[in-house]
């Protein structure tokens, strides 16, 4: 599959880079070229900022109902182009066909949800003071131009999390997709161009981060920089953005614990432990990395978990139905192989996998992997894996596992499985993570998603995301 030449979308037009620079994008499943993209340079980034400034002036003046009409038109165009967009995600990411649907659904749901969230949660409020001498009004205004940096693992889901609240609030936005998976985002630009979406409101460019992202972050034009990515990248964005006072909203890395107590529903726990680890080949910020299993059920859990892992099917393509695709790059795979090797040298036991599958000689493939005897001093315990490797760790007491689970600089997602009400309450309060999910796993556009510590600031999803895109103005009138 080849998507041909794709252009940037700036100021309501599909354009080439001023320097005519292009970048070939390759499929991680077979390393075959799938598209040539216009590749932004410094001047292109500056032009996108200027276009977004103009777009904001016009978009922010529209009433919410008018913005909603455009968002509905955009949503319908996404629905009409679903198959094309799903193919783009499959080929740029190596996703399974089934896995690509989550990206599309997230974009549709975001465009649906945020106009209603604006209407229901952010209407003007009137407050009268005790003396009834002043009329106080709190009004919400869009913050301004937004720059959004996207991670490569869910190309359109990540775009959805940013474009929905930006458009609903009245902001304009510059979207920089990851250079690893920009094809579907460029196709969104083409869709917006085809429906004559208001110029400058959405701008989509991609290029080398040290050029494009640095230019965007250092500019004084953006009022909000929002991103999904690594903690290391976030620190660079922090430093570059300090040229002016900007808002920052970041969903960053994770090192999620998955705790299974001896009174848990074992079938449910194992089902979800497979999905949250090997879905998207483990390339998920909220993927469980460290599986803590009570010693009374450890052997049983490990036995059935391994049985399930060994049945996972690797594959790629629109018509196949595999459980797992490739990793995004050879570099990513090599880093994970190094983590596995380091843990084994340090005393961990390889229970299954840990190799490049012989039947997949092309592409960035890695077997689903399970290791045991992992301890707190190993890199694989402390680093975000971002791949299909499960570390199974035995524990014997609540205090022990709480300490182990919290022994990380990250604080995004956590999962516990138990039927003990007191234990649920205790761990919900004491796990140091932005999300604690008990006896199940659910993510949706209406549920807050955010981390603490090194895992970020602010929220994606739910009406809470809108707080980053809005500013309040108090107006007091003497009576």
C-alpha cells in the first residue's frame, strides 16, 4: 500500500515545504515505503504559527453552535474516510486491523463529546456578594493558539485527544504528529481541506523535532503547548517553551503496576493482563509493565498466563486477524532486547519469548515475552518498557506490594484485582498514580486521563481537558 505524495496543511491549504523537503515513511512490518511527505523546516513552522494566529482570531469569535456545525462536518468526513484512515494507521504503525478502529472511534467520539462538554460544564456563572452591591460574572475565553505534539503509538487517538477540546473551546491548533507515524495526520489535513474547514484553525506539519518542535516551542505565539510522549521529550519542551509564559499539558510515560491478590477473579485478571500488556504490541503509555501476583496464586497465574501468551498470533495486514504486530522501529526493538538481556544477566528468568521470530525476517518484530525473578534493582523494573514484555513478580503482603508498586518515578496508570472492600479502599488511596482501576480496565473520552510525578500534568479526555484550553475572566459591575 502506498499513499503517494502527501502535503502539509497550513492556513487552510495543502502545501509543500518551502524548501521542497520530503520524507519517505516506511511500514514497520516490512520496511517498505508507504508515502512521501512534505517535510517542514523552520520557515514552514513559522508560517504555521502565523496562520494559527489568524485562524484563532476568526474561530474564537464563532458561537459554540457554529463551531459545533463545523466539528460535525469534520466528523462526518472522518466517518466517510474511515477505511482510508484505518489503512494509513495499519501501514504506518503496523497495527492490526482491529486495533486501528480505536483510533478512528476516538476521533469521532472526541468531535462529538467536546461541544457538549463546553455547553454543560462551562456556561457562564453569576455570583452575587453578600451586600448585593456588585454583579460578578465569570466568563470562559479560549486561551489562544495551541501547539500539540503527538506520540506515534496511537496516531489518531492522540490527535483526537487534542483537536476536540481545542476546536470546542475556540482555540486554533498546530498539530505536529510524530515523525514515525505522520501519514494518518496528513490525511486528516487533506480531509479538512476537502471540506473547506475555516483556514488556519487546524494546521498539520511534521519535520525533524530539533527544527520544527524547537521553533514552535520557542515562539511566543502559542499560549498552550500540549503533548503526548516521553518524559525526556517533555523536559526539552519545558526548556524550549520558557521564552514566554505558556500553559503546559502533558501525558507522559508510565510504569504501571498490575496487582493480583489471592482473592481475585483469576480468569478476569489473566484476560486483562494479556490485553493490557500485548495490545498494540505493548506500545501503550498505560500498559502494565510489572505484574505483582500473590504467592498463594503465583504458580497458577503464571501457568495460565504462559499458556495464553504462547497462543498469541503475530501478523500484519488489513485482512488478517493477528493479536500482535511489529514494533515501531528497529531501535525500539533493540532497546527492549537490551532490557531483556540485562535482566537475565542480573538473575531474571526468561519464561518465554525474548527473540526475533524466525518467520518474520523483515520488519521490526519481537516475540511476546514473559520473564520472572525480576527485582527492584533491575532496569526492566524501573524503566518504561513500551513493548511486549511482562515481568511477573511474586509478593506475600499488602505492605510489600504497595511499596514495590510505588517504587517508580512514574505515576500514570495502576491496576488492582481483589474482592476485599477494605483493601480496595486502602490501595485506591495509597497507590501514587493518576489512575487506579479496580477489577477491570476502561478508557473512554468522558473519563479523565492523566498522570502525576514524571507522568505528566493536566488531563486528556473528559471535561477536565478543557481547563487547559480556557481562561477565565472576572467582570465586576457596580450596581
